[in-house]
C-alpha cells in the first residue's frame, strides 16, 4: 500500500509542477492575438490538472503521514506543508484571478485586430514575479521531500 500511495503522490506532484512551469513558457511563444488567446485557453485547461493533482497530493500525503506514523513531527514536512499552502494561495488566490482578467482583456481585443494590446504586457509584468516565486517554492518543496534535510 505504501508503494502505491508514494507513486500516486509523486505523479500528483508532477501533475502540479509540470503545468506550473509550462504555462508561462507556452504564453511566451504567442506572437499574435489568436495565439495568445489559444495559449491562455490552454493554460486555463491545464490549471484543471493542477487542481486535481493538488487534491490527490494532499490526500496521498496525509495518508502517507498516517501509514509512516510521521505525523507533523518532522520539521522538513512542516516546512513543506507550509510552503505548499503558500504556493496554493499564490496560484489560486493571486495568479488565477489576474489571468482571468487578462483572458477577458484578450478576448475583448479580438475585434480590434490581431495586435496584442499594450495593457497585456503591463498586466503580465505583475504576474511574472508571482509565477517565478511559486516555481521556486515548488522546487524548494521538491528538494525538501527528497532530501529531508531536517
């Protein structure tokens, strides 16, 4: 049972980390309004994978804690949980609402030609540091889970 839960836990983490790292890259390759709208719609769909993966990650993580009787006695685990919660707040609370606003802006701009609106760049400049921070937090969590330093 432990092995199966661990595999599910690892697959769920991949389901979260993969799209979170790929979504910004996909958007950067968009050269016109149609490509940008497509990339934003794609990243919205990929966000579903991260939500499902996050749910599975939490369930399997708690189950693994009970099976191993680790509980919250390990500092690396406590820090990982705290950083995970912070990452969820960043992704769902800060990035997602801003991306919805950007998607709406791009959708409304389709009638005005194929040029990407200037406001898009300004809005993305506000999101990029948050995305980068979330990515760094995910790397930190992954390192904590593998190395278990303290």
